[in-house]
C-alpha cells in the first residue's frame, strides 16, 4: 500500500508530498537547496531546529506571512512562497 499524497504549490511550482508532511518538508522536496527566507543582511536561511523555536523557516502560506514552515502541516492546494 502506498502512502496518500497531496499536491500544493511552492513558489508557483506544483509539488507532491506524502500526506502529513510539514510545509518545511515540502519546501525541501521542491528546492535542491532550500532557502526559506533571507536574513536582514541577505544571508539565506533554511529550517534549522524543526520544532518552531528558531524561526528560520518562515514563509508565506496562503497569503499570510511569517508562518513557521516546520510547524504547519501541508494541505492540498496550499500556496507557499519562500524568499528564493
């Protein structure tokens, strides 16, 4: 039996992930070197702690900014924008 999959958009690109995955996992699948956001000095940032403490994985989800990708379950049809 194969795991159920869902489809969402990451930076306007369709991505398919296993149902129950976090948005952070979906971003990692979508990008060969995932950049979730950039620091105030322009340095690329990516998921670090995976439990919502570091705030490095912030993205825009369905138009709402500053969402911690590691804390949000991916949903069918979700629109995610990272700071590429």
